[in-house]
């Protein structure tokens, strides 16, 4: 059975790198890459990896800390669904600025609310961070579609998502190294907070999309 693509079809590898070449010529691609890098840094990289060890530094029971992390995951479901609803109605750039900005402010406040017991401030952080965790995905995906067309948006979003995972690795590594060096996670919270506020500013630099979500994909590069 032949595996050659039919006439007019493009190989997966060529399609993938064509999308990268297309995106690399436009600032929105780099803005989305940078902001999603920060998203990975501040969620999977920092919070998911280091939240429980960080609470242990303050004497919190490990099971209690794990319950709080699970609650972040539970509120994440609500936040993601709500973000999808908002993405259909609000400018995605404004939503991302709100999500990253709020996340940055929450991280600045975190060192003041962590302790051996659950305080009202820590509950607020857990609920807010949960609602905000994957809320960035619907507007990021929508902007990929709006800027690069429906047919190519999936591949472009794949590249953007790759930056998320690189950010997660970088954030986890730096936080671990700083903990070993300083004996605290405080510096890691503040670094992530500054990165989130920077990401909020970056997404606002994108101009209005040139391509409607229903438009065909741009022509291949080269």
C-alpha cells in the first residue's frame, strides 16, 4: 500500500516547518511564544513541581499541601471552561493580559500567605491560581487561529506549546537551584511574578489580527 502523499498534499514535516517559518516572520508568533514560555514556567515548572516542597519549608503537613495542589487542579477545570466562554466574547489579548497580570500579582503575595496552616490568604491564592492555570490556553489558541488562519493554526499552536514546555523545564530547574543556593523559594516566586507581569505587557503589543478565523491558511513559505 503506497504511503506517498496524494497530489497537492504536503508532508507532515514540511508542513510543520513551513508553519514555523511563517510564524517566525510575524511578531504575534514571538509574543505568543514568549507568553506561553512564562505560562509553563509559572505553572508546571514552578507551582506543580515545587509547591509541596515549598510549603514543607514552612512546616505544613505534606498531605495538606497535596490537597491544596489538588484543589488548584479542581478549580482549573472551572477556570478553563469559563475562559473558553470569555474567549468567544472578549478580545483574547486583553484576556491574556488579565490572566498573566493577575498571576504575577498572586505570586508576589504568595510568600506572605504560606505558613504551616491554611489561612484565608492561602485559600484565596489556591482558588485564584486554579482558575487562572489553564485559562491562558483558549485565548492563546484563538489568537493562533486569528493570526495564522484556521488550517495552519493547529501547527502554529504546536510550536507555541513547545515553548510552554521549555519554560516549564527552565522554571523547575531554576527554582530548584535557587532553593539549594538560598534555602528558600521566595526568590523563585518573585522571578516568576516579574515574568508574568512582563508577559501581560508583551501580549498587549500585538496588533489586531490580519487573518480572520475562517480564512484559509496562508500560502506555504518558499
